[in-house]
C-alpha cells in the first residue's frame, strides 16, 4: 500500500501541472497574436513588450523569437545615428541575438539567415553577410532574394575596388583600364566577384522577370569589360552584352508594376550608380 503513494503523488502533481501548462500556452498564444498585430501596425515598442512575454513563457517559440527580432530590427534600418545611439545599438544586437536563436531552434530558417545577412551587410561585415546568404542558398538554391541581394553586394564590392583604383590613376570615365599595367592587379581581385554576381543574377533572372536584375547585369558587363586586360575582343563583347541587357531592362521597365522588385519583400539594396559602359535604362525609348 505504501509503495503506491509515490504514484498517487505524481498523478496529483501532473493533474495540477497540466492546467497550468495549458494556461501558459494560452497566454503565450494570446501575447503572440497581440505582438504580431502590433508589429504589423508599426508599433514596435508595443510589439516588443508582448513578444518578450511570449519567449519568457515559451522559450522554444520560433515564431515568437522571429517576430521579436523583426520588432527590434524595424527601427534600425539606417546605420546613421538619428536617435538614441546606445539604444539603437542595443536593439541591433538584440535583433541579431534573436535571429540566431531562431536558427538554433530551426536551423533551416532562410528568413532568419537572410535577415542576419542583411544586418551584417549594413554593419559593413561582408564576409558574415556572404556566409548567411550562402547558407540560405544551401537550403533553397532558388531563393530569389538571396540570389539577388548577394549579387548586389558582390557588385558593390567590385565597383568600389575599381572606382577607387580609377580615381587613384586619374582615369576619366571613358578611359579603359585594359591596356594599363594596373589592370592585372584589379582583375585578380575583381573578376571572381563580378563573375559570381553574374552567375547569381542569371539564376535570379530565370526565376523572376525583374527590371532590377537586368539593370545590375547591365552594370556588371562594363565592370568586367574594364578588366579584360589587353583583350580588345573580350572588351567589346562585354560592352555589347551590356547593351543587350539595357534592351531587356527597357522591355521590363514598360511594365513596372510587374517587374520592379519591392522593398516589402527585400531589405532594399541601395540603388545602383550610372553604368560605366554604354547604354542606360534611363535612356529607354518610350
């Protein structure tokens, strides 16, 4: 008879714990709904309050941690210190912490990977940004956002390197690098970036008919032409390819509602500067 008492005690404890657990889950679900609603209305402070309660009640809530990260991240898109700097930095670090928590709980979350990649890109940490975009593409090789944004970052890095060296050499905009001694040095650092970006954008172009993708391909061919060291035929071929992508971009531009990428779905890559080579989408015939 005495041996049954532990079982009885356990059963009673379980009977008391189940209602408490159910109440905790119900409270967490309610707080999650309120937090998401506040986030979607742009009320980030209110959303954070609700979502902090969610992850306290249910530490393994992937959705709770993700929306908490998004709420912390929403007011920090600009890296300029246009409000309390310490608070802004705290929110950025909390967002990074929460996105990483999402990946700890759900290692295949491409949304968390892309959010971290963009955040590291904004913090001038390109290697970390590349790493998370690559992880997202390992999970989903056809993730348009990862393909497109990684290519944009690749283009930015190559453009900055080449623009800086051209400025140092005091080259005018229409003066080619291809016959200068400095060409080989710039080619060695830039060609892998350019060709990787071309490959990524070509894959993206096969998924979504996008004006923006075609504009960046229009920019990349003159970028490569400028480092076709001593090879005038390759130089001319790349400039002709740039003109072809200009034509395709112009075709896409005639239907902007269909073809232009929205910042709602992407974390808004910055606009591209004018192409260094021939043809610009701004010159499209009506």
